[in-house]
C-alpha cells in the first residue's frame, strides 16, 4: 500500500511545527535548555565536548546550530568553571551574564527541535498509513499533531524528541534493509543508527531491538534481495542468516564511524588546542564507582538526607572502564554513558505525595494515563481490541499480514516499555516519549473496525478526534503542564507529578506580566518567590523576595529571608520539595532542629564576629533555617488550593501576617493537623 505525502499532510506537519514554536514567548527558559544550548554551542565553536557529555551531542548540536549565525559572547575559556566543566555555571553566564539575546536564542533553537518533531510526526503517519491504510494515517496524524506531549517537547531545546525520531527512523530503515539491500538503504541505516547513538545515551537500546528484528527476519521464510548491483535473491535460510549478519556488521561499523564523527574523531573530551582541563565535574574514579561522590559543605540538615550508598563497581562500570582504558569509544561518550548509568540507579522522585530515590514500577504507566488525552486513550483501546480480534482470525480467512510488518513497533513498545518500568530514573513523563508514535499507530487501527460500519460511527470518530484537538488547544501555551481532566487538569497536576512533567521552570515570563499588572493596579503587597528551574529572576529584574530556593539562585542574598504576609509564588517542584532536604513528612526531628536554629540565630553569642569559623557556620545555619521555614510553610499550604497557577508551573498563594506567623511559629501540637 503506497502512502504519498500530499499537500494536506505537509500542511498538518507545518501546523504542528507552528503550534510547538509559537508558544515560545510565553515559555521561559526550562531547566535543561541552558545546559543543552551551552554545550551544543561549545561543540560547534570549539570542537570541545567537556560540557554536559551525559546528553547526546546530536540534539545539542542541532539546537545550537542557528546560534552560530548570531553575534554571541561566550564565557572565557580560562575560568575555573570551564576548566572543571561546570556546565550549569558556564551556561548561567552564557545566558544571563554577557548580554546575549536569550529570547532569540531560544526561539531559533526551539524551531530546530520543532522540525525534528515534525519528522517524528511524519514517521508516525507513514507507519499508520502503510500498515492500515490512508484512513488510519489520518487518525494517527491528527493524534500526533495535536498531542500535548509531542507539542510540549517539540517546543523545547532538549533531546527527548530527537531520540524518539531517531529510534523510529533507525528501526524503520533497518527493517526495510533486512528484506532488500540497496545502497541508499544501507547509507540511511548507517546514518540513522549512528544518529540514534548520538541522540541520547538510551539510544543503546537500539542494539537489542535490532537483534530482535534479526530473529524475526530469520524466522520468516521470505527471500532476501541483495541489490547493491545486479539483484540477487537469497532463499535458503542459512544464506539469509549469513547475509543479514554481514549486513548488520556493516551497519554497526558504519554507525561507529558516525559516533566518532560526532565527537570530532578525537578520544579526549577536551580540545587541547582550545584550553586545558582540570577534570570533568565528576572524576572518572567517582563516575566508575571507585570513589564516593564529593560531600557537600557540612549542614545541620544533612541528617535528613537520604544516605549515599558506598560505591560498588558493577559489570557495566567495569565494561566502561575497559572501553576507556583501550580508548575504544570517545571519552565524552563513555563518561556521559557512565554518568547516566550511575544516576539512573538512584535519583529523588515524586509521585502523588510519595517520595523515593529508586522510583516505582507504576511511575510511567501512571504518568502515561495522567498526561495522555482521554480521546487518545479511548482510541488506543479501540485500536488494540481491533488488532487482537484480527490476530485471532482463523488462518485462510483473510488473516492480515501486517503483524509481521509491524515488528519494529512491537519490539520498540516491548523493549522500551520494560526499560521504562524497571528503571529507577523516575523524573519525567518525557522519558516515555518514544512510545507515543506506537500509541498513535495502534489507535489508528480503529479505521479497520470502521470499514463497512454505519457512517455515523465515522462521524463519531471525527468527534473524538475533535475533542482531542480541543483538549490540546485548551492547554496552550503550556503543553508541558497538561494533565487530562480526570486527573484534575493542568491546575491540579502538581499533586501527581512535578519536575519536567509539570514545572520545569517555564513560568517566569507570565510571572513578570502578573507582577507588572499588579504594580499597575497600585498593589504594593510583597511577593515572595521560590523558583525552580534554570531561568533567572535576577536577569528579569523581578521585584520579589527570594525564599527557600537557594538551590536555583547563585547570587548574593540575605539568609534567612524576611517573610511577612503577602503573595507567595512557589514553583510546583519546590512546593513538593523533591530536591530539597526537607522533602517528605515533617518529623519531630525537623521540628527540634527548626526550634534549635531559631534560638541559635537569635543569639549573637552563638556566632562571635571575631571567629571566622563561627561566621561560616552562621551562614550555613541561616540557609538551613530558611529551608526549614519553607518546608513548614509548604506543609501548612499542602491541602490549600492555590489562588492561581501562573505560567503552568508557579503556585500563587495569598497569606495574611497571621497565617504566616502561624505557619512559621505555631507550637508543635497546634501544627499537627497540617502534618497528615
């Protein structure tokens, strides 16, 4: 069945790209965009890969490519931050410290990712149309174009959509290659597989996926066509196995060349012609589990941190060490892979009021149900039931052949699904983005069931797709914060998931507009801001009191912040305290430390000015006390509905002086009802 992309398909792809990038002025700098663009720009500009190597170079290069035509200033290459690969600090200077036009940088970078997203949407349409016919293609296209998930990440300069497109493209072209070999298919397979490895570290899942495709091909008694010159037909299974193994070896070798090309055909992560390197921000000994993570400065709150297990090298870290010792792969790739592996085994996570450092098996299934539109879920169920019914049709009664043709999608769903469920890295719904094209293709199989049915059912299907589009349009411009209505919608999503599933720091432009409107009304009520993300309230000159967000504020400030009645603008991720040492329940231990620090900070005798050590401890205690103040306030507000959600991520509460005083100073017994 031939599916040619016509004008309407091109129009749909253009609509998707426009919807993804047109919201950029309302989307502030999200948490990963600073490091992605800073790293990608340095790759092009200096052929140096020390910054952010734990992410794939391809999406970072693609996003940063249009920045090369801009007259941008980059931080000096002799600073400690550059020499120790502190990408967050280098990125903060690049974005906010040198006068670079951040909004134009983001708009151009996000457009590049939107084009990658349009390619992923096209692949989705092509698979659905090729498997189930043109009507199915239109269903899948409508679902993909208006998907809040694809639109959210198609409008951000990050890597998840690039991995989705590369995985789908690589499996598509390899599957065709395993049936008929031509030079164009071979070259495309090499490029697509190499690009997948460069897209993200989880691109290595392509290896078991291709192994499964080989097994499925060998079990299929179909001839293998070798058409690199005069076509040859191989029919014996042994010959087919030998030919496809050789072909896979050629693709693997070519992919390695592409991988090395992505790092300038150089082993070292740093470019010695540009500058030296003190070390990567975590040493090789630490990243290979041979040494513990560096300990932070001593803090009274450290007693409430999750214990860090002693490092224990694993088979994977030993393998990476061997590859490093023999320089079989680029240093930046190996370090990045080891970093991803290390922190995928233990990372703070949040799910509906619960906290974990090793995640939950239900995290991604729950995230999928919460952040996928109801019409998509309905059509997915209908499409899956249709395919099950067709699969059970007796042989000789028109049993379809497209089950074999859909093997790449089936294997991707199985392997990636198992990987997602078993991983301990539960920080964002975006990590299951590669499954969405499969969801849309499966849902499109509903078209098979509609054949020969009454016409009103087709109109009903159109109505379902219209509801999907309407739900998506209602989420504009903050697709990232989308939650389906049964989950409470975008304004309640923070109770289920945070971080990149809801609050990735995107809300500052809308907060700035709200502050300007408040000032124009003559409202002088103070605003306290607790911001999570990589954007800069300082660079935006927001008239706020920073409170409880030292983790995301490198500037000088007074601790503890002076808190009074007024507005409290709290990033949802910090409201749930996922990455703060005051996460979880407020215990008697927290209360005792809080009261002790309150007494100490109120006594000048505890910190004599002549003692430098005492002054250092004063600052540490003041920071800890502010965090405990913030933790107590969040418990007080936990069951309170925000007055408003700004920018799809910032919860706004208005409190009186009496309420603030109660939240911060109420006796333990009186505060107990807020600690459920």
